[in-house]
């Protein structure tokens, strides 16, 4: 079949491996110091690897290629996850805590996962330890305690410039879209990332959604917003959980459907509120 698929220019590739890490489907591997598209059927054609490449070695092309096989990708990911889990199970008992810590995100906080929500990793219950933050130095030096509390910082003013913010409620045409830098964010990001307003909403028009809960494909509406308005850039902000990949995919589909070539990027937030590189 003729479809959109990535193309890697080996002469431009510097062998950094960023694209292989960005490709969640495993279509790209590093071979002899160069990035290679090793599985056409693992490439969804959405280009998560494009912004990761520092040399511009990756582009889209339309050509005869095997169809994207989502079932094969999910099976491969599950097999990889099971293999990693088996290693943990066979670890010595006295190393169990170290193994758990190695899989937790962040040196300051870690999450303890308990599978719930019908087995969906994104719905797994987690407790996030913030005790290290509570013991952070107080203003003027020292550690904040009940007797010497931290001096409260000035309230951060809201940076929101548009309403409504829900994708399914937002109009397709609005004055605030004119010349806007558009932030398309998973709604959980605002709760996980402390400086959400200052670091992401500021100077942007913000639209949020959750494809898992809304049970709707935003692609068509987002494409119409991008196509019919003077959008200058698109920033996709998602959580690290697998279900958030749906929002990323929809936003990328919208960019393709709009027919416009505008700057875009993806940022992923960890469950303990860190920006993942």
C-alpha cells in the first residue's frame, strides 16, 4: 500500500540514537552507528522521531510500504515488558528494594504502583512521596519545620488567556487563535507538573483533553482549528502513561490533516511531575 512513512538520511545521521528512543513502537534501531528503519509495519507514520533528531535526518515520504500493524507493536511491547518483569522476579530478595527504586522516576520522589482500573497501566494506583520536598531549605537557610515554616511564595497569577479550555467545548474559530502558539495538553499534566502555568500556559492558547475519558477522536476538530486559524506553533504536552499516546497521535494527525507546516514539539511529564527528556 502507498502510505506516509519516515525516511532516514544516513549521511545526516550522527548516530545519537535520539530517534530510536523517541520511537515508542520500536520501528527504529541503531545499527553500525546509524539509525535504521528496521520494521516498516511498526512505523505509524506520525513522526514522533522527527523533533527528536538534532540534525534533521528524518523526514516523511509517501511510498509503497507495509501497513502499520498496531497489534504486532502491542505484542512486542508486551513481550518486552514481560521480559523486564521476569528479570525483577528472579532478582535476589535482598535486591528487591533496589530493583524497585531503579524503576521509579526521579531521585526525589518515587511512585508505588498497584494495578487497577481493568489492568490499564495509566489507571494504576500510585502514591507519590513528597517528603523530600517538605524538607527543602526554608527561606533564609535551614530546613523548614513546624517551628520554622517556609515563607510562602507570592501567589502565581493565572496565565490562562482563553475559555473554554476543553477541546470538545472549544470553538473552531475564535479571536484568541489569531497568531497563537497552541498548547494541546493532557488534562492530568496540570496536576502532575507544579509550574504548569508559568512553564507551559504562559504566552499560549491552551486546549486540554483526555482521550481515555472523553472517548472521542479530537483529530478532526484540532485539524479544523489549525487549518482555519493563524496558528504559529503547536506544543503537545502529555503524561508518560500509555493512554496519553492517544492525545499525541490525534494532535499529530491534526497537523497532517491541516496541510500546514508549522513548528511543533512534544513534551512528556512523568508521574512524579518531572519533564522526561
